[in-house]
C-alpha cells in the first residue's frame, strides 16, 4: 500500500479478509453492471444518433425483458444479502472464549480498562491470535468505535452497553477513529490500536502492579454495602449473585430475561425496573453514586462469580497477571 | 387521433360556463362539484398528515411503556379518571353538535347552524378549562418534568405499592404533557376555526349549495376528538392495573 | 449564434400577447400571485439563493480538507460549515428544487388544468419556505448550528450550545411548506386532469411527482413531531430522548430516519420523472415499458418507508432487525434498476439528439447507476459496518443527490427554459457547462469512495496525512464543479434578454405543456384541452428540423 495514495486498507483481523472478499465480489458485479449500462448508453446514443431521413422506431415495451431485469437483479442482490448477513452474524456474535475489555467513551477520549486492571487512554494493546471482546459505554453523547484495519465499527451509547469483537492477525499500529459525530473535537477523538505478538503482549501486560478489574469490583461490592443483601447463601434480602451471569432470570411480573451485561448494569442503576421473582423492591438506586468505570468493575465482579466456580480459567480470566513489581508501569491511570 | 400539437386544434373543447349565481366558485375549477371534491380530498389528506404527526408520539409512548412499565403505571395512577372521563364525554357531545351543525348547513338553516357552531366552541372551551385544572394540579404536585420534578412511590387501586424510579416517571409525564399539550393546541385551533365559521355563517356566507368549509372543519374536529379517544385510555386507563 | 428553433410558420410576432409574465408588472402582482407559474419562479429565485449559499459552505469544507491539519477554520467553525451545508442543501435545496420549481410550473400544464387545486395554499407554501429560510439565515447570523443535519440526540438535545431550537423551527416550517405542496399535487392530479387524460396517459413526470407527494404527506409530519419533541426537550426539559431519564436515543434515530430516508426519494423521484421526459423527447420515442416506469415510482415511494433502519446497522439495533432492514433495502433496488434499464432500452432504435438536456440525461443514467450500485453495497450489512459513517457514504449519497437530483434538475431547467421564459438558452455554452459538471462531479466524489474504503470517517476536520492526496483531488474537482454551476447562472440570465425567442414547441415535444404558447397565458390554456392520445406519441409529432444535427457554434 502506498503511503501517499492508499487504495486499500490494511488487513489486520480475521474478519478483514472475509469483508474484503465480499467487497471484491460486490466491486466485480457493480463494475460489470456499470460497464454494461455505460457501454449500452454510449453505443445506442451513437448508433441511433439523429440523422436526416431516419425516423425513430416506436416500441411499446417487452414483458419478458421487464420481468427479466426485475427478477435477475433481485437474485443477484439476494447473494449480496446472504453473504453480507453471514459476515454480519459473525461480527455480532463474540466467541465464548473472548478476552473481555471495557471501553468508556467520553468527549473526546477513549478510556480502556483491561480485566487485569491495566488502563489506557486512546490506546488499546491487544495480542494477535486471541478473540477480544470490547464492552463499551459512553459517559455523554453517542460515539462510535471504528478500526478500519479490522473492518469493524460499533456505536457507543450512553446508558447501555454495546459490544464488539475481533481477532487481530498482524502486529502493528492501526488507526482507531470515532466515527459518530460527537462535537468539537470529534476528528481528534482517535488513537492507536497496538497489536502485539502474544509474548510481547504478556510482557506488556505484566508491567505494572494493577489490580484486576473484578478485584476492584469486589472491593466496591463491600464498600457500597451490596454484600449485606446479596449474600452468598439464600438468606439475603437480594438474590444470590453466584452463577447468575448469562442465565435466564424469572422476574416478578412473570417475564424472563437473560442476566447479561446490560441487565446487571440496569439492576444497579435502576433496581426496581426488573425485579427478580420472590424479592421485594427494596434496593436503592446507585445512579449518580457509581461512575461508569466503577459500574464496569462491579459488572466484571458479578461475572467473575459465575465463571470462577465451575472450572478455573474460563472466559477472560486466564490472563491473571503475575504481578511483577520490577517492571515499570507502562500506562497511566487517569 | 391527435395529430397537431398546436393549441386550439384539440379534438374538442370542454369549456364550462361558470355556474351563474355562485360567487364561491373559484376561476380554475370547471364546476362546483369539482371544487367540492378537491376541497374534501385535500382535507382528508391533511387529516392523514395529522395522524402521522401524532403517530410519532404514540409510537414513542408505546415503546417507553413497554420499557418502563412500572413507572408508567404509577404515573397513570396520578391522573384523574373522573376529569378525563368528563372531558371525553364533553368531546363526544361536541362531535355530535358538529354533525348537527353540518346537517343544518346542508338544509340551509342559518340560525340553527350558528347555534350548533357556538355550542361546539363552548364545549371545546369547557374541555380546555378542565384540562387547565388538571395541568394546575400537576404543577402543585410537582409532576411537571424539570428541575422541581418530584415523584414518590404510589399505590395501585388494590393498595399495593408500585415501586418507581422517579426518573422514569418523569419520562411518563414528559410524554403526557407533550401528547395532551399538542392535542390541546389542536383544540384551541379548532375553537378559533369554529368561531370564525360561526361569524361567517351569521353573515350568511353559506348555503345548501356551498358549505364545504363547515364540512371540512367538522372533519378536523372529529379527528381531534378521535385522537383524544385514544389518548384517554392510553394515558389514564390501561396502565392502572399492574 | 445558433438561431435555433424559430419555426418560420410561427413568427415571434408575440410581444403584445398577454402571458403570465407580462400580466402585471408590480411587485404586488408577484408577491400576492396565486398563479402556479409565477410561484414557481418565486421558488426558482429563492431556491437558487440557498443553493448558492450551500455551495459556499461546500467550498469552505473542501478548502479546509486540502490539508490534513485544521488550518483554515477552527474545529467548531468546520463543524458548523458541514452542518449548514447539509441542512441548507437537504431542506432548502434538494427537497423543494424539482417539485417546487419544475413541478409547480408543470403539473397543471401537463394535465391541462388552469392551476393547482389550491392556489392560495400554494402561495402559502412559498411564504412558509421563505419564512423558514429567513429563520435559518437568522440562526446562521447568530452563530449557526453544529450538530450535523441529523441532529442526533443526546448531542443535539443536551450537549451542544448552539441554537438548535431556531434551526429546528426553520426545518419544521419548511416541512409544512413541503406537506402543503404534496397535498396540492395529489389533489390536483386526482381532481383536475383534463377530459380524456386517464392515469395511463399521464406523463411520467406527473407519476413521479405524485409518488413524491405521497412521501411528503406521510413522512414529513413525523420529522415535524420529532423536531417538536427535540425542541421541548431543550426548552422545557421534557426528557423524551434523554438517556439519563430512561429515554432512548435510538428512538430519535428511528423517528428521524423514518422521514429522512424516504426524504431521499422525495429528492430523487421528481428528477427521475424529468429524465423520463427528456429521454422520450430527445430519442423521439415513447418510454420503453411506460407502465413499469410509472409503477416503479410508486413502488419506490412505498418500499422507501420500509428501509429506514439501514442507517442504523451499527447504532445498536438488534441483529435480526438489522438483517430484516438489510433485506428490505434491496427491495428498493429493484424498481430503481427497472427505471435505469427502461431508459437505456428507450434509446434503442430512437433518433437521438445530443441537445443539452439529453446530455444531462445521459449523465444522470451513468451517475445514478454508480450511486445506486454503491447503495446496494451499503445495504449489504457486512460491508456497511466498515463503510458507514465514512467518506464512502458521503460519496454514495452525493452520487445520488448531486449526480442524480441536480443533473435531473439542470436537464429539466434547460428543457423547459423556453416554456418558462419564452427564450432559448445558448446551446454551445450549455453543453460546455454540462461537461464541466460531469467531469468536475466525478473528480470530486470518486476519490471519496476510496477515502471511505481506506477508513476516513466523515465529518472530520483533521485527518491522518496519508489521506491527503485523495482529498486534494476531491477539492480540485469541486473547483471544476463550481465553474459548471456558475456558468448556467450567467448564461441563463443572459438569455432572458438576448436569447432567441422560443416557439410554443421548440423541441417538437409531446405533452400538453407544449401545446400552449411560450410563455403560457395566465390560465394556461385558452380552451381546456381534451386528450385523445397516449403519452409520448412521438410517432405523430414531426421532429424540429433545427435539431436534427448537432448545432455547431
């Protein structure tokens, strides 16, 4: 790729190749269609140009042609749709073994929190060959997390989580852009995606005595007094949270919801919205008391209660840092 | 078959004599029937735009009601069914007087027409006054969205406590004011419209041959009524039992 | 000078005859007119002013993007520039341009009526448009708006310090202008057609404007109420879309695009109608597959209401909603493709003239094909995730809006210019400027497809240096394009005084509007025509001799 006249973006994720293959297919079909129309117009315009002594030949139309050029393009478009939908389905379905990383957007910066406690601003370090899932929210307006080299993009909304996943393939530095207009410095709300070989990444990760995110969450859980009601037995005034993550929950009004990130988040901020069957609406709201970063930590802690028990080292937790204080701290905590 | 594209050479002409004695016929219409048909189609189309206009808010209401059911039930609990039902009755009666007014115009009874138009305006104003009392009560209870909004848990008709996030209740009242406010604005326009029509009718502008404005204003009034017929159950009634 | 189109049998001994232009010369006779043709001219003037203004903002944007650093404008001023460019071009140019100017002038003429059904409401529409425009200008003078023309919540409702309420009010009022225009057209087409002019004899321009009017009356009220809700949220803190109150910013996007996607068909459909007229006239043939072209307009209007969420594939809607909207989006592709194929097929065995309007029609087919096909790429969700909110989208919709709508408008304006003014435009200059438009347009917007694919997001004031070459190309193209737009402003004004007098039917065209004088009398027809022939009966109309061979200048 030329440095001054880029014609094709870097391919640095597993998805990039798939998206590009579809894009090339679309380019070919569109190129052929455009050529047919252009050549037909040019050819007919020259061949039947107005000449003395020749009249236009009236033609009413042709049912066969009309049906043909309605139905054939439709089937071609159907191939676009199916192929595009298959890729999209993959884009929107993070593998179960993904490493999770929290992202908080605000005007005009990206704040990244790794599960292991590392924090970064406008920079995201990820290893190659590993599925990474970003769980994102915004503190103010809508932003959009866009990595052209990975061919992925997702709007980041205030008041809820949206997710994004990728598997990086090539080490290097890639652009991170905010793609949803967000105010004055929208165009500078970007940064670097640093893709590293796994060993290098482990080294980077090991730098700095960071507290894992779910540990921060556990501390908060005690500090905020959550632990007095959400006990680890069945005697608490609130539900026991062990093992609930991503499981269906029966609500007081008879509905069933899945206890995903958004549900846990909502239950902290707005506890009376969806009350678990058999419990009273006694929990106070924590809106305005916990920040988005603290919320992420709490959600991470609730999750860890579900993944820790069955087998150690499932989703996202296998990278416990071997905290070695000798290494200098690499990133700054805000 | 048509061969010459020059004016006047068309196969025939369809010039219509302007109907004598009908000053209300505009120059560009062929006859009074065409004019009446155009006006009434225009009015129906305008009503379609009104439905789409309110449709946006109904759509917002339905989605939020699903998302924040408890708060909407509690908010609904704070509205007075009695006043709402009274207003519904007032509007239904006013629709009747409009129909009677149109009938009076059709048969050329001028005084009766003016009477029904005036009664319609009075009924419309009654509705607005009652609405004013309701709004006033919301102010006093701090149920108007904004910095002074205050909402505490309420109890449903069976005495059971409805747990509420006051922020979500604020959302309910935002929609309540947006929807009923927009409806009230339409009522005010309708009252103004009928007042003007009553004056014109008194001066004898309308005849059995020409009363399209009365008919079209009537259509508008019915639509405004129908919107209320939907607002009343949605806002006052259906969320009460949780 | 080309002494075109003065058939000797119709010598221009006409200056004394009364037409709509010389029937009253006072300012009052123009500002209080209910004549649809005069109102069309009022629109022509006011819409042109806004086009010029929007163009200035476009030039500011392109000049800023000449270099990667933000050196010409400040970040805030750049954000305002692209917002004003978008709002002016969408609400004050693209939506009214063809319906309010050409549609207003032609709908009654083409169906043999004396005027639109509601002439006073028509005048009211223009006053609403002007009020909205003045309000928007006032808002500009007070500092403008910086939210993008989409004014997404919560940025527009809670965060920006600019005057959203005033700009919103302007858009709201302009919306009612377009609702009333649409209402007027529908009633007129239903109730005012000349005797014998059945639906299957209507010109395709009428079908297209009818379909547009349907969208205007069904879609515009929804954006109106959405703007009202945004305004009350800012003014009275009624938090309809505020996420802090449990409101849903995505609901705003749904309501916004429910109108604003169909709105792009409000823009493109009338231009498609113009192209059908041009191709029929300059190929001297009935449009191939008339019924399919007519019904495809209605199909586009209907399907257009079912696809809005394809603007929101990455906004946080559910996986399955996205797939459904992707599928439905392709359904709009079919009727659009049908139109392009039929226009192309119409050329077959025609007698094709290269007059300026036809050059614009050729340009339209080509550019709309590219715009449409890239639209299909964006409807393909897997691709859209990468492309949305990048310059690829910007390039795509400019191919449809500028390459489509504007080409159609300019073609139509040249075609009906003799009917509107009674004068011919200078053919050689017009062809030259059509070339400038075509070349400049492609140079401006083709590089933006590549820019988007390599990842440059839209609405960026600064950008990484590797994108510079493509941006410089785009800016260079914009300068050429500007010349292509300025030339017609000059030579069309020139032609008002010095252009050759036009006959009633200089192109030898079918259609009732060509059967009355140029310019037409105030009530259009001395006698109401009775139609006994099908649309586009070109085999029965002799071609004008002057245009059989291209006119050399």
